[in-house]
C-alpha cells in the first residue's frame, strides 16, 4: 500500500482483492469528504454505474455510519480521524468468516495513507465543482436580473410613456376645449410623475414603491386611473403576497391595460382579482374590437398585432417563469379577455 503511486489504482486493486478472497458480490471503498462518506471505488464497476450507493453522513469520528445493504463495514482511520470505510456484501445467507474479518481489519489498518491522498484529491475536486456551480449560479442570476430589468422597463415605464403619448393625442384633439385641456394636462402631469417614480424605483433595483408599500390592489387602482378610458378594479379576498408574485401579476395586468389603450378601441375595461385555493388569479377584459389571437401571437397580423403579440408572449413567459399559466380569449368584434393564474 505504501509503495503505490496511483492511489486510485491502489483502491481498485484492494477492492478486487477483497472480492476474490471473501467471495463477495460487491465491495466498495468509501472516502470521507467533509461530513460525508462517498463511494470512491466499487467492484464490480458496473454496479457503480448503476448508482448502487449514495453518500452517508458522518456523525461521529469513531463510528462508521450504518450500511444496511452490506454484510460487513470496517472503518479506515488514522488516529481518531475517520478517513473512510470498506464494505463487503456477501451472497445471501453467507456471513463473513473470522479469517475474512481479519483480512478486512488488517487491510483497513494499512489503507489510511492511500485514503488520505484520495481524500485530498476528492476535496480539491469538490471545491472546483462548488466554484464552477457557484459561477454558473452567478451568471444565471445576472441573466435573470437583466431580463427582469428588460421586462420591467417594457411593462412599466415604457407602457406608461405610451399611455402619455395617447393622452397627448387626446390633448391635441381637445385643444379648443379649455376644461378638457386642463383635465388632460393634470393627467399628463400625474402620468409623467408616475413614470419618473417607476424609473427611479427601477434604478434602485426595486419595483414600484406603491406596490411594495401597499400591495397589488392599491397599485393597480392607481394605474387604472392613468389609463385613458374607464377601468374598474374588482378584488375578492386579495391580500399581500410574495414580492415576485405581486410583481408578476402587476406587470402582466399593466401590459394588458396598455394593449387595451393602444389597440382595442374599447369604451371600458375591467380588472378582476381573486385568490381561490392558494392561486392568485387575475383577468383583464375589454369591450373593444377584438382580434385574431393566432395572428397576433405569431406576429403576422395587421394593424400592429405583431407588437401586441410580443407583449402577450412576454406575459406568458413571465407567468411561466413564476410557475403560472396564461390564457387569452378574443375574436374580431368580441372584445378581449386576458387571464393569468400563479401560485400565491
């Protein structure tokens, strides 16, 4: 054992030796990494490929964890430090003889140095794997954050600015009516302030302050007042939910309302919220001209249905990422209903 330069090969030869001399159907050499015993070598090798064993947790340096599917398990130690274990599985109804047990014990007493070298290598590999996994998580988190900012810009400030553009057109049409001009000017001023607030909130890395402070219902009621047509918000048993859940519902509803303002030529819209059976449900319904849903989602429809389809797909993607579902019902002359459902 002391003369082996290739520690992995030494463990393989040890496992094969134990199998031949004990008549075992399976031999495993376990190496301790951190607080786990991990199967390092298995004889025959095909059993390792079949995933015969998983790691065992070490709770005491002097005690080998239980191996219910092994006939005998022997600890490999140096001093009071548990470095690993040797396990032998004999054929059914066969026990380990006294001579076989002595062989196991003697081999375990000589295997400490080899297992220590293997353990150092395994710990180095585990550290590299942890670093690699951590880097992947970091890259994934950065990508998700970038996509979140893109979605929030598209569904938040951009949609508010589009609503302001609609108000500007209405203001131009109402130039001769002083009262209407004053009303629309006030709405423009409030809308600009709201867009600035949302951009400032986004720059701070959070979603709209009203949503964070008062919840979904109040934030949607405030947005409904900025849409250039009557919008009613109906809620049944709505409370506070996780930030991601509230943000998903809020931005999807905001996108749907902006679609109504841009495309529907509707006279009114309704936002409905409910939370049955631990599922947050919402719908946005309008009495507008409706559209061909297949053409809009494919981006091939006329009169701006392509961009509208992009927004609809964004809503579907956002809900899917939160474990929810998206449903759309519309048709020429039938108005439109957008529904979403996600875990609350």
